[in-house]
C-alpha cells in the first residue's frame, strides 16, 4: 500500500547511468514521490498492468521496443501522463510522441535529470487540470445529452426558430405529427409547417416579442392550423418562449397536436346540440299535451253550455218566454266572449313565439295606475277578500298601459282565484336600486315546490289548481310583458300558506 499523497512514478530507462541519476534526483523527495524503475519495455508493461502510476517517464528507444508503446489512450485522451525522454537533436521524435499522446518531452541532460522532480510536480499539476477539465466536459456532455433526449422525446413539439422565423431545430414529435423529416424543415421558413405564422404576434400583442425576456410571463397559447406534408391541415396549440442563445435572440416554440381534443370538443358540441333539440322536442310535446288538456277543459265547458242553451231554445222556444230566450241568448254571448278571450290569449302566446307584440311605453304614474285597476278588480271580487294597498312613494315610469294592465290584473285575479274567501291580499309598491317593485301577496293555496320551476311555461298549471278555471297562459304573458319593459318577475310560495309575486320595473335613467 502506498500513501495516497505520495505520487507513483514509473521510470523506463535502459541506460543504467541515466536511471541512476534520475533516481538520485528523486531521493530528496521521498515523501512526495515513489519511483519505480523499469529497464525494458516488457518490464514497464508488466508494471503498468499490475499497478497504477501517476506519471511515466520513458526513454524513446528501448532495447525491446519503443517508449511510444507505453502511451495508453481512450478516445484519443491519454489515460495517464507520459513524458518522453529523448536525446539531444531528436526533436522530430519528440513531436511524434506528442502526437501519439505524450504530455511532454524532456531532452536528456545532467541538468534535466536534476530537474526531474520539479518537472514531475509541474506535469502532475497540469495533469490535474486536464483531468478536472475532462470531468467537467464529460459532465457537460452528459447533461447536454440528457437535455437533448428530453427535447427529442418530449410529448410535445419543440422548435427553435430565429428572428426571421427560420427553423433551427425540431424534435421527433414535430416530425411525427407533420410527416416532414427533420431535414425537410431545418433552415426552412416556419410557414412551411405553420401557414398562419403571422398569428404568432397574437401571443404577445402590442410588444416586440424578440426584445423582451418574458420570464415573468405565464405561457400563453393560441390555436392555429399546421400543415402536414400531405398538405392536409391539422389543429395545433402553440406557445412561445423567447430566449438568447449565444448572443442571438431566438424563439422556442412549443407545439401540440390538438386534433383529438378538437374532435372531442366537436363531439361534445354535437351531443349538446342534439340534447338541446331533444329537450326542445320534449318541451313541444309537453306544450302540446298541456294545450290539449287546457282546450278540452276550458273549451268544453262553455261549448256544452252553449250547446245545451241552443238545444233548449230549439226544443222549447214555443214554451219559453221571450225573456227566458233572451236570457239564454245572453248566456251564450257571455260564453262566446269568454272563448274569444281565451283564444286571444292562446294567439298572443303563440304569436309571441314568432313576433314581439307592440310595445308603446309612455310616462305613467304607477301608483295611480295600480289604484285605478285595483278598483275594477274589487268590483269583480264582490268583497270575498280583504285588499290592502301600500305605496310609500310616487313614481313615474315608462310603461305600456295595455301590457301593464295585463300584468297587474293577472296577478290580482290569480291571488283571488287561488285564495279562500276572507283572506287578505296585500299590494305593496316600493322602490329600490332604480326599480319600482309591485308585490302581490296572498294567503291562498300556494304552489307545490315541484311545480314552481315550470310556472311561467305556457299552459302550465300547478297540480293543486284544478279547483279554479284557468288556461295556464296568464303568467306566461305576464312574464313576457314584464321583460318587454326591461323588468323581471319572481315569486315565493309555500303550498297551503300563500304566495307572493314580485314584479320589478326599471325607473327611467
Ligand atoms: P291560470 O289561468 O291557470 O291561472 P296562470 O298562468 O295565471 O294560469 O298561472 C299558472 C299557474 O300558476 C296556475 O294554474 C296556478 O297553478 C299557479 N298560480 C298562479 N298564481 C297563483 C297564486 N297566486 N296562488 C297559487 N297558485 C298560483
């Protein structure tokens, strides 16, 4: 075993006198160097096989060969430092040995023999530098290689382009998705692959992409079309990172084929459209069912009254008094009027699907308006309910009186229709956030929770509404009228407890 800080030197010298001189020069350095002497090439090779030396001094000409044979290289790099000892005037040989991988040569003389230890020291120092540089280079090569592999096999396309949008580098992904080989793209304009290349500007609108280092920026992406070698186009997502490499401003482009994603998206949109169509169809079927059920209820009753009155007149006209006949005829007229009104409502709703009704807003004192129409409703109610009216202000709004009347009267008649006698119906007018609110509150049958989401649909009637006549059209028309005014309608209701309908209408500017 040798101490690690003692360097091992192999001296190969067939001239015993020279070897002796060199050995002596190292004597004083025994704490730093350990010298082994070989006199022939074979001898030296034997030593090198068995042991490791930090430095080899070898004579060029040996009895059984040439000192050059002791130089060992791997990929052109010497494994250990060899210093060739040459005779004076043999510089040509010296150059050859350097080419073969010797680190230095020494022309033999008494002086150089004496200087051997310092030559050894210097050479070992230099060798250390060489080794650490080699290590650093190897590490760099390795990390470069790792980086290359990473780029090459990345699961997205990576391209390096210069300021003129010329392709400097592409990875395998780009080759795979575009069908182009690397050689077909390198040095070519990026537009070959991305015909809409000018859209890159969208990634950094308003500033010069190449002048700024966007470390602080999040990676933005745009979708655009890429061109396959077979001239078909396919969608890609593209993002960029400007960078400086070797003093040159370059752009690193990241590209991802989104064909599949697009297809899925299209599929989803298609399914959505289908679902919408289906739900529309279902809605129509429901509407038709509600319409049929409404017609069979609401038209059958007046028609049978009309039919029976007519039959009565036909059968008994000679026995009926004139007043009696007149009374029947008046009854028929009332029923006909009701049916006409009903038909008008149906028409209004169905027309609404095609065209908007006339909307003629005019300044209107909303409190006075509601009071006036409440009076009319009171006449119809014949004191079956208690009405209270609150208005803590006076407001002029822009409204169409015909449409507003429908809104107000409909809410009041519903409150009456769906509330038992002697309950209270409260009308409150107030203002907040630029809207006038008309609230109609009753203590009636309320609306079952499961019917509430559908209440504004045409012909829709809650399951507890059968006790009163109705078409399910009123609220649909009310909502449309409210919306024409730029307002909104909502309600709160608990079955068996009562309902509150609130209409909000905007105040002028
Ligand atoms: P209808 O002619 O049936 O009254 P509307 O469109 O005015 O039609 O109302 C739709 C449904 O809403 C009614 O059938 C009823 O079930 C429910 N509804 C409306 N207003 C009230 C109310 N104040 N109380 C309870 N239910 C109501």
